[in-house]
C-alpha cells in the first residue's frame, strides 16, 4: 500500500472515530444507547484511541506558535472540508474541459432560463433561445452604456429588471479604463467564485506546495471596504469579501484578529496586520488580492519596523494609532509582552530588508496574490527584494464581472489561466475586429492558438454578451478548454495617432530601457497622452508623457531618456513609423520622487470610492487631475 493510501486510510479511520466519540458521549448522556457497560467501555477505549490518532494527524501539521485546541481543530476541519471541495470541483472542471461546448451551452441556458421572466429576459426572448448560436444571433454585443439605465432602475429598488433576484451589492469597478461602472453582484456570483475559483485553486496550491496544508496561519492584507446605500437600499461598494464577514471560526486561519477589521483607517489596519504577523514566527502564507498590496505592506514595514518591534516587546498597540477605545482594549487583551521575539525581529531588521520575509518567517511557504497584468512589476520587485526565495502563486483571473479563469500551474513563471467553463459563457472578438460595432464572435471551441481576442462574457449577474475590455492571448489548451495570458485593457492603450501601443508592449520596452540605465530599478510607472495636459505637456507634437519612480538613480541624461523611446520603436513598428514621419514627437520621460505612486494610489482611491482590495494602478492616465498630481512630484 502506498504512503498516500496509508494516510487516506488513517484519516478516514480518524474521522470515523471522532464521530464515534461524539455519538458515544451524546448517546450515553441522553440514554440513546442500550449497550452493556462492558461493551460501552470497549467502545470508549477505541474512541479514545481514535481521538489520539486525530490529534496525531493534527499535530504533525502544526508548526511554530502554540495555539488552542479549538483553534487548531477549526482550522483542521476547514482545511479538510475545502480540500474535499477542491478535489471534487477539480474533477468536475476536468470533465467539463473534455466537452467544452456542452459545458458552455449548459451554463448559458441556465442563465437565460433563470432570468427569462425579467423585463430584460422578455425583451430579448430568453425563453425561446435553445442554443448558443440562437443567442448570439438574437442578442447584440454590449457595453456598459447598454445597461446604465437598467442598473439605475435596480439601484432605485425596482425588481425583476435584469435578474430574477435582488443583488447582494451594487459593485463598483476599479475604473482603470475610465469612469468607474456600477454592476450587479449576486449570490450565484459569490458561490461560483468560491467553488470554481477558491476551492480549485487551493487544490492546485496543495498539489504544488504540500507544506501549505500544515496548520499555519495566513497573514491576509485586507481592508474593510466602505459601503453606501442606494435609493432602493442595496449596498454600493467594491465587490470583495472580508475575513471578518466569514464565520468566526474561519478567523483562526489568519494572524489578524477580528477586532482589527473594525478599524476604518487603512493605514492603521495595515499596522495591525503587520503587528500580529510579526508576533507569529510560524506564518505560512502572505496573501492579498493583488501583489501591489503585499509590496506596499513591506514598504510600510520598512518605514515603521521600530515602532512595531517596540509594540511586540511591550505587548500593546502603539498609543499613537488613532483607534477607538473599545477596539484598542480588545486588541491589547490579545497581546502579551514578548521581549524574545522582539529581539529576534530587531536583529533581522538591522541586517537590511533583502530577503526579509524568510528571515522573519522561516516557515513561509508562499505569497498568494495576483501578480499578472498591471501587478506584474510589484511581483517582480517582491521576488527580487523583500520576498527573495519565496514561491509566488497568482491564483485567479477575475474582475468585478466575476470569475474568468484559474491558474492550475502555480510553478509556471508565465501566469496562465484556464478559462472556467461554468462561471461565464465566453465569446471572443479577434483583435483585428475590436473597432467594429457588432463584430462576429468565436466560441471557446473555435479559438486558435497564439491569437489575441477580447473577451465577451455572459455572467450570473445580468450582463449578456458584454465586452469587458480585456484582451487575452490563447497560449494553449487543457483538453478542449483555452488557456490564456492576459495582455492588456482596451482602455489602457496609448493612442495619439492611431498607433495603439498596448500595456504589454510598453512595459517590455520600459524594462529593457531600465536595464540599460546603470543602478536603476523600476518601482512604478504610468503614462499620459500629451493632449491630456495641453499646454503643460512640454511639446507641440502629440507625444507620450512618461512618469517613472526609480530606485538607485535620481537623474537621467537626455541620452538615457531617449533610450526608452528607442526601445519602444524597436518593439512597435507602427510607433516607429509615426516617429520617423514626425507625426509623433519624442516621449518626455520624467522622474518622480520616492513614494509618489503610493500617494497617487491614495489620491485615486479617495476620489473613486475604490478600496485597496480592488484597486489596480492605471498605466495610462485619463484624468487631467491625476497627471497634474504626478507633475507636482517630478524631481528631474
């Protein structure tokens, strides 16, 4: 019998004996068992043996910090339940990928049937649609303007407009491609994200990183979103869940205790995340929605480590933090003076911050955060500096519209996502037809390897044949299902003369240019088209304004600045032709001060009601105030 079979047999036996213990205790107490005392004694002995095995199975997973039995048991049960769900969902996903057309058609027809009696469903005859082709013929390809007035009716409290049920929230998009949009989010959306996304990705994570199954806590950098109420009483805010809204037992998975999630200030919440993480030497995972949040957490740690170490040493929350008295008391009760841990931390910080993550948490298994797309540079910075030597797993490809894909290959350097056949009905617009009003689409089983497409989705929250603005590249197939890499957002292209330079092309050129500037390391960047700044753009011909935050240099020569323009010409033949003809002028490269982009993030979030959990840096600025904000931070 294999090791795996032995363990499976032992776990099954342990679980059986644990249930038997409960049965014996309750049966004896309530007179449910009429067994002789000798038999009861024998069963009791066996039950105690089973309990011992259960504890043995738990204890081999425990690392580091002493924890209560209740905490360990609840985490153990959570790990087992989610593990079982993940295995089951992974098997279903595998089956679906072998018959992709059928899985997609079933998903579509389920959506249409559920919403056939809504105002929208009757308008487009959902009840009469029998297959994918009929749906694509009878319903137009849509954008947000198609839904704006309908969403307003839902927000006002009208029922049965777009979807059959009342939405859980009105979810605000992050607005990376322009103004933030308000979308519906339903129970089905959340359920699909958990079952088809979280459970499947945890299964993939367990296979790639077996140590992640040990009973270590996770530090999750999460911030309480602010919600307001619509006219109809529906919460309006970001589409993100909170650990504090989960079962109280799930909080045992995290280093941050429940009272910390009552703190409204993001700055203070981050301090508390770091404080309770530093207390626990055995942290197993660092987690956040995006790598940017993990990166900025380490930036804050580098700035505030002295105060944090003092709090660990004294067993208190810093008096300088503006925290409500009752919450502070609850937090202080959870802290005890720990001079030994404080000394360990101080010694590590004084050695510098390169590779600090593994020195603070020697049993750290991975960083769990999306580091593709606009978060790519933050993931690279973390791997090169703070989190050197720690594996990264970018689990999801998702948006406010819902779950799109899952990463089944955690070990791959290139972030690739298998499209989820039962989360959304997907269609694909070939890249050369993106400017058409009603272009023909392809289905999952019709796309071609190596081609670029814009995604068109029908989701569980009232969007039908909706262009989400993401352009992806088909890089492979898992059985029949496409595997994609994110390329760019349609609204995040540089386009002063019709050249259409995408984010992926610009970033590749920028990284190559930075590599040729001695001592320079890219921290952050964004661009603006010169027409956004008008007379403040610094040139008459249309051109790109590029704002860079760099480490290692405080100035660049004109020759070095031109290197970026030259690299982009090498990568984009269209841009090069416009530059040679003189219809696009040379780009202006400006260096901004340390922390300028972190301040820009806060400025953007304050004006858009976006929270750090869902915010993504805009690589092409569309608002004049944001460009002027960065102009005020220029140092050379």
